[in-house]
C-alpha cells in the first residue's frame, strides 16, 4: 500500500508540474505576442506623430 501511495503522489506531482509548465508556456507565448503588438502600435503612433509635426 505504501508503494502504491508514493507512486500516486509521484504521478500527481509530475502531472501538476506538467500542467504548470504547460500553462506557463502558454502565458509566456501570449505575453510575447502582446508585447510585440504593443511595440508595433507604439512605433506606428510615433511615426504618425512625427509626420504630423512636420
């Protein structure tokens, strides 16, 4: 019984780690995408304002 319990605990830890890493990767990808989009928007706005000043 002890072996089964420890195996179940190990499996639960591995599964939780996998889920955490998976969601962390998705979050990182989303943040990267958002950062790129915001940077693009900022550069477009800068070009727009510098063009209007001239």
